[in-house]
C-alpha cells in the first residue's frame, strides 16, 4: 500500500517526538535533550536521548530509535503503514486501513485464537442460560455491564469441547492451541479438551493490548479460585503487568504507578478513578517487572491487602524497590480488607479521596510498623535504628528525607542532628551526572572525509545538486555512506530543506545510526566545490593506496610459493617502505 508523502509529512509534523516517547519512557531534561532508560535494551544508566529540536530519538547503546514513525514501529512491533495510521488517528487524520499482508507466525496465531475465543466467551456470558449464575455473581461483586463490556469478561461453559470445537472449526491447529494454554491434553491417548470449564473468564492483555492469556475464576467456591493460563511463548508472568496497556498513559501523566496485589483489584480501583493501577499475575515482582517500572515512572505506590500476607508483601516489595532507587510509597488498606472491599465499604469517591490523602513514604510506613516493638525491646531498638538509618539515606528527595528523619527521631527518641549525621554517612557522594553521547569512535581518514562530505550535503541542497555530476554512490567507500548518499538523492527530489527526522524515513534501518551521527558533525563554513573534491580525492587516494598494498602482498605470497628469494626480499622491502611512508603522513 502506497501512502501519500504529503500526508505522511503532515502526520509526522503534527506528532511531537517528546509526547510520543514520554508515553513509554520516563524522561529527564538534560541540556538541550531529554534522556531516559532505553526501552529497547536492558541498562542501568540512561543512553536513550530525545531531541525535540530535531524531532528524533536515539539510543547510543543499541542504536534504535529514529523519528516518530520509526519509534512507534519498533516499540509496538508494527509496520510502517500501521504506525502512520495510529499516529494519524492521534492527531485526527484518517489514513485508510491497510490490508494485512503478512503471513501469521505461530505467536500471531496464538494471539488470534485468544482474541477470537475471548470475544466468544464474552458473547456467551450474556447469551446462554447456563451462564446466568456467573453473570449474577459478577453483578453481586459490583461489576457493572459497562465494566464487563470494557474488560470483555466472559464465561466458559461446562463443556469439554467448547473451545476445542470453536478453534477446530476455524482451522486452528490443536497442538498449537495446547501450546497456547487454551486446551489441555490427555497424555494417555493424546486427545485434546478444554482447559477452562465453567469459569468466569478474565482476558489478560500484554502491554500492546493483545490478549495473551486468561484468568478463569470460579463462582462456586471451587479449587483453584483462579485458574490462570500456563506459561506459554506469549504469556510469561514475569513480564506481564495487568492493565499496563490501558494504564500506561495515566502512569506517565502522574509519573506514578499504583501497584496492586490482584488483577480484580485493578479493575475496581481503576473504576474508582485511579487509572494508573496495575498488578502482577499472582507472582512476585520479577527483575523484568522492576526494569519496566523504572522506565515508566519515578514513583511506585504499593496498595496491597490489609492482611498479614499483604503486609509482608508490602515490606518485601518495598525493600526491593527502595534498593533499586525507586521512590516508593504505601497506601495502607484497612485491616482485613482488600482494596475492592474497601471500595464497597466506603464508596468509590471516598476511596479515591482516601488514597490521595493517605500515601506514606515506604520508610515512614516501616517506622509505623515498628512503633510497638522498639519501646520495650532494646535489641530490636538497636537493630531497627540501624535499618532505619540506612533506609532513610536511600530516600532521594532531600525534603522527604528530612520529614522521615523527624519521624524516626521521634520514634527512637534520638536527637535529630545526631541521626541526620548518621544518615549522611550512608548517602553516597553524588556521582557526576552522566550524559549520553556517542561513545568515542575513531574514524579512518577516508571515513572522516566521507562524513564531512555528507554533512555538507545535509546542510546545503544547492551544493549537493552542484556536485551530483561529479560524485556517485561508488565514490563512497563505506557501504552505509553509499546508502545515505542514494537516500539523499531521493529525498531532495521532494524536499528543499534538510530535516533529519523526515530524512530518516528514507534511510535503511541499518544506516540510521550513521545518519544521526553525521548530522551531529560540526562544520562551520560553507565549503567550495574544490574542497569537496579534495575530500573525494582523499577517499580515493586511501583506496588506491590500499589497493597497491594488497597487490604487493599478493605478489609476495606468490614469490614465497615459487621460492623466488630475490623477488621475495624486494617485495618485503617495498611493503616495509610503504608502511613507513604511511606512518610519516
Ligand atoms: Zn538501547
């Protein structure tokens, strides 16, 4: 499908790279650019940089990024046409929907099965009599029709071949449906049957909004209470954060993630107006989850159940997050309740207000837990004081640190200044601020010359046109530079001004990084045609020299093979001379 270039340009210009990237990555202003942790590779110090001026983003580590289209293509794993369509949508420009042309691979088929089945389960919930008790159960638990429709909650009938027949009729491979966790297998006769039977079906989406699993809840007190999809290639619990697809934007807006214990709570808490809420799928917080959270927001608030298990989880997850340098907060839930029950108890609005007014720094929360223990047990007092001192030192905000210091000095009945002094000892000397930039790269003489030529062409279309007759792609030694030169020829057909963000769409993916780095080359004068010719000459000379050296080496190996000693010595001397000459230059 061919898209109109003017339309593409308009969509590109109307979408701001900073707005777009901010929906996925927490960014900080550093100098003229914004930086953050790269969403495409694992890292501890930020190498991902966004330039508002140039409307491009770029990772100095893994080299991914580009303009708005390229960023969206990579982060959502979609085609260029789809990226143009989505970005068009977001600024009110309609782009015709393209026909899917790709051949579905196994993962895509698994997703397709999930989504078809999800819609069918959802339809069945209200369509058949057998589902009535399940629907009633949902209503009793405060699920409105609106929630049921929005979340596409469904019902799996108590039939062993319901999903089985549905998928078979649509031509899906049963073994693949088994691998996707939708069917179970009888290991004696290798027959397949439904995994989910007589359960309320909650679809679980990945961060791109595709349904990749289910949680089937019993409404009759059966065991297990929740039957989840097993680990499959598309459903990996250590990576899934429930509702991240819908919560991402609110999370970025608030710069805060509210982390809950269960996905049911997420649905209810979102309904009360707190839209930046997510949960893991019944697993502990994994390394992958933490990395995801770090990239997403600067603040994480824990809102776990008000029972012993919830309290324990709060302490251990909070500890992990604090160690990772994340600002961590806690909203304490009333004793013996979960967030859902608290909402039922006090109403949505009152709950919303409660959460917004009861957010403790994680260390304050810990201090409160200790209040009963430290007064009468000196050993505990000593241990807790040490722990508190180190914890407080890890609070990043100086103002908040001071506030918690006051609380601790009151709890332990120790002098504020003394405690402050102890805490200071733990605070690491602030490291020099790291600004991402190109790693120091050395270029050969010809490469430097080629980069300069291209940079001059970026700057000046007129110069490019003037030189076009003298230079062809073959004049460039580096293959990426050839491709950039060719792209430039096409680009200047339709544009008079060079714009790196726009130009990136003309450049093959493996040349993007070079394009961005050439654009950064500093030049401060307009070159003459002679100067450009000099550069080209430098490129050629180096190529010529290399060619004659290779020729000498070739002759030498032949002379050795033939046992021609005089010729061998003559050639060896020539090579040494050549290298000496080269060093002198
Ligand atoms: Zn990267």
